[in-house]
């Protein structure tokens, strides 16, 4: 396909791109306008001329033609002009999430980085598609085309596993794991092995002690034999990281089958390992929902949690109408909806209390009504309210952070509609934690983000193949996908790649959060002084470490049942716990309690 336009116009395109980059650089804090433009304009022009000269020599191409073609690759930088607007200014400054992350504080920072990721990655895409095709076809790259990409993939999986297992363990030993999730799951598993089936004292005030009476986490029974080998929270981190890491394999296999290209399959699998929302799930304590990701990819997920059955039902619908597999699709629909009804209306009420997540005490749709009927009725009768709730600035930013790391490929396939129920829950929920990438609520989405990305890749490749060499198009998509993924991991993820971020935020990787200090050593020593059979009252950030026992409670709840009290007065959660400080002082003055540790803000008391 012949592309290009007159050379003067090509010069204007590159100049406009350089000015856009200068404006973008100028928007950074403390940036000087003169320096920004004196840097961007000559750099862009020199890079354009030098690169075009190199291409003309390597591909035996006319220099003028090379200049014109390469100028097109600079067009994406004009996107950077959008930095002049702030579409997230409507987010209230006091909107925060469970870990104290300020959404408004993150929004503009993330918006500018999104622009940069899009511009740079589209730049890579056009470079490969327009001007590097002949070079990649040369004998110099024959080895790469014939390479067995399974070995690099296994290496990538191993690196991911080691890095995130170490980070998870360091978060644990630096007490960055606030209760209740890790506490709940670990205690339920430990108690099951010691005669009390799925019992956790965390849910005592919610009306039940059996974890399955809150959510039907039947998957825990399948991993129980592995947990039994090392009965503590660290084993849960290990199991979770193994499952998440290995999910790259079915992604690779599906992509290789659909795309018939090992490098493309490798690129998508690596994109999965770099996916920010996945990495946050891996580090957000232990989450049973994390098992949705590999199991849904292996098409077996009904045993994870009751809400997954709704997604599986839609998967059955997709199999019937999009794939033409009527029998299999119908079977999936029947089994999944039966499982959902059994879990929500039979199993959960029998084990604890009526289902609380639609119209109950933890109803995320309270703005629509107080009961399932009211919620559904309001959504049907007031579609404008639904649209308003689902298109807030936070929701739009959330969707961008889900789809930009996969180069928006997921949006090119109808498979992305399979988890429509989860999208609806997250976008319409009144809880701000749902519409972010920082928590576990995206676990049901991630498998289909990548399944859809694979089919979206195939669709884009087919479309581009009408106008360009199909191999060049596939290579351009794969390399730009890697660009989107790597840059997203740097700017939006929690991995050590965040050290390359030019403007880190509260959610970025910070080595101080993974550094064990003498204070942490004192805390660990105090924990070791508490017998495993003892009942403990403790702070939220310490509860997970003390959860391998029959009973543990938040301080000062159920204090009369506690044999030991362990608090860290330096932890913000404790300092803001209302009457907790006054109650602690009372215990220090109470002769019925013996002080075992009182050092560096750490207090350990034993009831006489």
C-alpha cells in the first residue's frame, strides 16, 4: 500500500508532534517552557531525519520517500495536546479508597500517563507497520521468526512468580496487610484443619462464624491439602502466586491456536503478566477470587465464588450465539444458574445468614434501592440514573486502566461482554473500591479481557491485512501491545518497574514499603511470645499474623474473651480507632493484665 504526502506537509506533521510533546513536558511540575520546547523540537526533527536516513540505506529506499513515510509515525504525539484539559476534575478531592489512596489525587497524574502510553505505543505500532517491515523480513531476523517462544515464556512466568512471591512475603513481614481478608481466609483454613469447618471469628459480628455463610468460597476446599503442608498465611500467598503465574500458559495456548503465531501468543501472555490490575490482586493480601483467573481460563470456575456463576452463564450464552456450540453453551447456562441459585438461596443462608450483597447490609447499589426488587426496578425505570452512575470520571478512568494495557484490543471482540454482570457491578457500585484496578474486584474480568484481546488481535490483523503485509501487521500489533503493557506496568502497576516512573503516586512501587525495619522485628518477636492456643485481641494490621488460631479479634472488640492483647500504637489504624487508645490505657493501669512488651510503641499484655 502506497502511503505518504508532500515533504513540506511531512515536516509540518513532525513539527506539530514536537510542539505537542513540548506542551506535554511543560505540563509537568516545575517544568520550564523554554527548556521543554528547546528539547522537544530539535530532538524530534533530528530523530526523524536520522531514522529516515537509516531506513533508506537499510531498505534501499529513496530518502525523500522514507522521510514522508516516517513522518506518519509521529502523528500519535499530537494526542499529547489533550494534556491541556482535565476530564477528571469532577472527582471530589475527598474521594478515597480502603487503603487511603486518594482518587482525585491520582486522577490527573494517571490521565497524563495514559496519554503518554497511547502516544508512544502507537508510535511503535506505526514504526513497525510502515517503515520496519522490510528490515524484519531480512535474514537478520530469521532466528527470531523461528524461535521457540515457550522457553522465554517459562522464564517470564518464573520471574513473575519469584518477584511477586517475594513482594507478597515482604508486605507480610512489614505489616502492610490490613485485615480482614488475609485473616479471614487463613483462620478459616486453619480452623478447618483443626476441627472447626471454615470458622472465622472476624465475621462474628456479621451474624455468622462460617466463612461460606458470607461468600460460597468452595475453592478453598480444593486448595486445603496444599495449605495443610504449611498452615499459615504465607502458604496462601504461595498458592495464590502459583495459580496466577501459571494462568499465562492457557493464554499462550489459546493465542497460539487463534493467531497461529508463537510470537503474538508470547506477547499476549507477557502482557498478562505485566497487567497492572492482575498485579494489584496478587499483592492485595490473599483473595479467593484470584483463582477465577486461571480457572476461568481453563473453563472451570464455578467453585470459586457464587457470583462467578453469573459470568459463567453469560459465557454459555456467548458459546450458543457467537460460537455456535449450542449443546455446550446450554449446559454451561443450566449448570451455572443452578449453582448461583443453590449458593445464594440455599447454601449461604444455611451456613450463616441471608445473602447480603444485593439489598442486604453490604448492598453496593443502595442508591438504587434497599431490596433486590427496588434495585432492579429503579435500574429499569430510570435508565438515565444508570448511565449517570456508570459514566462518572472515575468509571471512565477505571475502564481506560483496564483496556489501555492490552492496547484496547479487547474492545474489538464481543467476548468482552461475557462478564457484563461484573462490569455492571463495578461501574454502578456506590463503593469507590469497586471501580478501580487496586482491589480484587476485577478478578472475574481479567480472563475475558485477555480472551477478548486475543480475538480482537485476530480481527485487527485481518483488517490490516487488506492494506498491508499480514506478517508486518501482526508484528506491529504484537510489538505495540508489548509497548502498551510495559509502559502500563511502569506507570500504573505496583511492581519494581515502577522505579522507572517519572512521577510516582500513592499506588506506585515504593521500596520503603518492602523494607523490614527494627520496629518490624520487634513486632514479629512479640507475636512469637503468644501461644498458638491463646485468644488474641489486636490491631487490624497485625490480625493476619495471628490468625492461625481458633480466635482472634479486633482490639478492643470481644476483649473479655482475649488472653493476650497486642497493639502497635504507631499504626495509623490504631491511632484513629476511637476509644481504642483510652481502652488501652485502662488495660495498662489494670492489675489483671501483665505487661510483657512495651517498647517502640508496641504493647503486649497478658491477662492474669
